[in-house]
């Protein structure tokens, strides 16, 4: 067995077990010039946008498929029609069977109207006329 390998461990143990002398009491730091109540307050910034962080409400709940569909329809002329439906549904990742259920819900809520021959038109919110 090598005794030189144990030497640093023994020194470390000895240093940890040495008591701190009580002869030097700790004194509080008293520097009144450190705190300046008139100094400018730095507002925290968003790490992504560098905009100031506001204290407004933040919703942590993800949007439902229905809310995402309504937002996509508002962004696409308030309608879901044969020209844009495949692109919108692909972007949102909503399967056709779920879309049928959402469409029924929106109709029951009075939020959409069916415009012949094949258009779903939002009639509430940002699309109210």
C-alpha cells in the first residue's frame, strides 16, 4: 500500500476537523453608501425578445384544437373552404374526424355559419360583421 496516496486525504481530514478560534468575533458590515433608494431600477427583460417583462396575466394552458382552429380561420379570412382547409388542417395537425366534431361544436355555439357550397365562416369574435 502506498502511503503517499493517503497523505492528501489525511491533510484534508485534519483541516476539516480543526476548530475555528472563538477569539475573533464577527463584526457586521456597516456601509450605508451601498444602498441607494434613488438609484434606477432595472426592469427584467425577456431572454428571447429582450422586451421588458410585464406583470400581466400569462396563460400557461395550451390552446384547445377548437381555439387553434378558430385562430387559424381568423388569420385566413374568417373562413375554412376547399382552397385553404387542407393546408390549415395539416398545419394544425387536426385529423378530419376531430374537425367534424369541432365544426359541430362551433355550429351549436352559433360561432360559425355554413355558406354554400362548402364554406365554414366564422361569424363571431374578430369575424363578426
